[in-house]
């Protein structure tokens, strides 16, 4: 797999004029993090003098495919897609390739990553790092709390048709499989589809059923926040449980500052957004990028959280 490493300063790489280009953007939905990503795309495109046509697929793969077809028919110079279903990206790649329009997947890794055409790429963060960083820190904190002889954890998964949810969950299992963290045992593992409200309901169900646990490991911050809400409503002390998430959203950092969230992982929405626009412009000008542009994940704890305030 050809790769191109994107640092935080990648957005400064493109110095040539955007030549009044137009980019079609299809967002899967606009939840907390994806709204930040969408704004990052729009703000950076404006800075570059690029026109963007942004549509929201509302979690409907068929609607997203139709949006891509409409972008092609309208004559855009490139397309950016935040996939609804990462397993359905081969069809999206084909229609863009057949039309000769460059396509950039952003944030959610397409299933056909290894077979992307030369004028297509993925801009995002390596999900092997996200869940690994989160779970290793949860493991460390549990040991620090004297739970190294045995600890129960519950896992909140994202949408199961999403590569990030599957990989972040696999990361949790992989960390637990190591000698260092083998004392951790998963007692519940269910999806809350990335949503805070669904995570609140799921946690309420677990608490009502008498599930006992020492840590909550969530595929994203929104679900972690929902779990926290349910636990606090039930009278649980947040000092007695370790809670982890991914994204480092403003709400998550506020929860960390309040002492409710113990760990999150910074996913750089601004760098993903600007990186996607830069990649779209480069591909439309005939440049070759390879099939991956990585934006590194970064561990966020109460000790370094101030560095990430306002970044997402």
C-alpha cells in the first residue's frame, strides 16, 4: 500500500492557485465530530478560493451515490466523500473513475482502499492507532487504581457498517490479548451507533441488569459522554470507573476537565478537512498522491488536555 504521511502542517503544502475550482462534498451525516469536519472543509476551501457544494446523505448509501452522480453531472473538478457505509465505496469509486473525476474519501476508510484508482485517495487517521492508544491508557489507569489482578470492562461500539467502529473494537481486543493488559475482561460489548442518546439508554440497561464493571471503553466521545450521563444519573462516582473515548471533541474535553472522562484520542478534524481539499486540488491538477494520506492520532489525558482545547 502506497502511503503519504500528513503532519499537522500539510495544509500549507499547496501553494499554487486553486484556479476557481469546484469540489462536490458528500457528508454521511452531521453528528458532533462530522460537523467539525464539514466546517473544516468549508473554511479551508474558502481560504483557498475554492467553491464547495456540500450535501448531506443522512446515513443513506443510495442517497450518497446519487449525490456523487449529481456532482459528476454538474461538472465538478473533484469530489470529497465521507462514506455512509465504508463497505459500499467500490461503487462510488467506479462511477467517479468512469467519469474521470478525482475522488477523495475523508475520515472513514473505504473498503476498497488497496484498489483505489490513481486519481483517488483516502485522507484520514489510522484506526489501528485510535483504539490502541485509548485502551492502553485505560489499562494503565486500571493498574494505577489497583485493578491489575482483574478488571471488567464494557465496550460501546459505533455503527457496525463503519470500518472505524470495527477496527477500534478490534484494537480493544488486541490490547487485551497482550500480557500487559490481559487482566482486563470484556463483560458487555454492544453498539450505540456513535450516538450519545443510544449510549445513555444502553448504559441504563446494563446498570438495571446489574452489570458490574471497572471501565468503559467507547469507540467515540459521544457514546462515552452518554454513558457518563447514565452513570451519574444512577449515582455512580466517576472516581470509581475509568472512561475512555476517541475524537477529543469540545464536549469531551469539558468532561475531562470536570473529572468525568479519563482519556480520549485527538482526531484532527481540521487537518482531515484541509487535507481532503488539498488532495482534491492536487489530484485535479494531475498529481499523484498514493492511496493514503495519514493524519496522526494523538493521546489526550488530563495532563496534556489544554494543548487540544479549541482544536476540534
